[in-house]
């Protein structure tokens, strides 16, 4: 392990690790991967041996600092990369960032849970995105981006979370966001960030959304080969 770089531990997929990898590259924080492929590598070994207070994936080890949980990692990376403005430039903006992340995580939970359905995935994803909470959240986000380019008016970690969720929806079916042109523009705008483009062209970018050991109903396994 290179002691000059922090270590990011996660499964060999995108999942919650993808947004952290994106941020690490945007903040230009050097890091190395500890990639887990098999269940026993994490659950039977490192989970209980690395000394975390709350062991989970993804995690970061940076010298004596050991942190888990994706939300906490996002805060740590912005501080490590000297880009604390990504948390919000004012106290009120920091609250707005936190609010937006909560909303986006609600959307993520709806999409993720549908990807693990034991029912008719195509019908359930259609229903989930066109009715109820997910539709309301997407509609509210669309209205927000009709007025501004980024969630609070400038780039923050909330935008990193939103990009990841929109990309998952587009990977499932690239027509599902057609009713939300401002969200599509946001997605394209985020893709043009130089560090994001560079990361997607690197060997640290993972296309596979879910760890196969979790047995999701839907996964983009074919296009990830």
C-alpha cells in the first residue's frame, strides 16, 4: 500500500463508490484502490480487521484516518482536496446542499430497490419513474434546473450525487429522462467537466453498476465487459 496516497475500498463496481471516485478525481486527490471482488474478502477479513468505528463499504484509509459511509467520504475528500466550497460557500448553502442530497438519496433508493425487484423489472421501473415519489422528485429537480445550472447555483457535492443517479436511470433506459430536458442538459454539462472526462477514460472508472454478488435483478453486465 502506497502510504503517500489514501486508499479507497469498494466492490469492483460503480455503486456508491462511483460518486466518491468522481470526486477524488475532480479534487485531484491521489488515491489507490482496494477492490473487493469476493464476499469473503470483505465480510470475512477486512471488515473486522481494519479498525473502523463503523465498518462499511466504501471506505477511505488516509494514514491514521479511517472513515466509512459515502456521505462522510464526500466531505472528507473535499477537505483533503482543499475544495471546501463544494460543501457550500455559506451556512445556508451548506444546509441547501444537505437538503438536496437527502432528496437525491430518496430518488436513488427508489431506483436501486427496483433494480433488486423479484417482479417484472421493466414494468416496475416504468411505474416507479412515472408515478408517485420518484416522478415528484424528478419534476421538482427539473423545475430547479430550469432556473440554474447547478443545484445551489455553483458546483457542489450534491451535483455529484445527482449526476450519478441520473446516469443510472439513463443506463437503464436512455428514454426515461426525455420528459426532463433540463436534467438532460445538467447531465451533459457535468460530463464536460475535464476531471470527470479524464476519470471516465481511466482504468479507475467502473461501468458495472452493482456488485454481482448482491444478485441484482437488473445490472449492466453486458456493456461492462
